[in-house]
């Protein structure tokens, strides 16, 4: 978890030029299946790393006082990023499934942007936003 300026390769979202970047390894049945990079706009609140749980949307609601009301997902293929941990078996540079998500909160508008690289040999993409 790092607070920093948003890089130029992100789409326009939120109201601030900076935000919090979260990078994490995701598991399915204890098997690493995806790496994620999530950006939360600085105007949405400050993340306390020690308080984070697996459910970021629940954290946003309980700790930051807003709820993600809807999201747009764009699914394609992409290259595993250089920062991916070694537990994620596709190697950096390998082609995998790729998801870009723009998330919206009623009071903040576009508040979050994320990128997920997933191993299509171990998982398939399913989106459920309730």
C-alpha cells in the first residue's frame, strides 16, 4: 500500500492527481490465481494498511464512509507486470487474462481504477457486484 501521484498510464478518474496504490496477490482455494493493482483517488479517503481486509469494498464502506455503486469492467489479455510476486506462476511478461475496472461511488463519482492479471489456466473471470 503506497500513497503517490497517479502515473500517466492510468485513465482519468477521481478529482485528485494522487491516490493510494494497493498491490496484492489473489488466491482461489489457496492457489495464487491473480495479481492486482488498485488505485483509490486521494479525495475518497486515507487507507490505513493495518486495517485492510480482503474485501476492499467493505473497507471503503466501513472505514471511509462510501460504497461502490457500480463498476465497468473491460476484459482482454495483457502481460504480467514486472512487480508480480514469484508465487504467481505466470512469469513477468507472460500473456494472461487482463481486467481493467473503473468503479464509482455515488458521492465521489469515479473513485477507483484497478488492473487485474489472472491466470486463465487456474481461474476464469466472473463479475458479481451487488
